[in-house]
């Protein structure tokens, strides 16, 4: 079985939630999605974490890497 490898965040898809390596977030990994933030007074795209909905914590220290979700177990 081929194990997926961590990829640089610059190669991450921006159309769905992905598993990211958070860098300085203080947790091992998290789910995040690219957010264009088109309605902000000062637009600046950022990675929006699923675990802290409504809070912008990713602009100053964005994730550094991402990885594809693993396949589900057989029979699931």
C-alpha cells in the first residue's frame, strides 16, 4: 500500500477541506480550507481551521504542509 506523503502547502487544493500540518498551532494536525475572505475590510486569503469555526487564527501562521485523506478501512 502506498502511503501518502506530506506535501508543501503551496501545492494544496483550495476547493475542499484537507488535512494540514499546522506548524505553530500547537496541535499535531487539523482540517482546514482555503478562505478568500472576500467580505473583509482588508481582504487577505487564509487557511480557515475547522476546529475553531468563526475564528481567524491562520493568517499569521499558516499551515506548512498538507496530505490527502487516507482511504477508509475495508468494508466501510
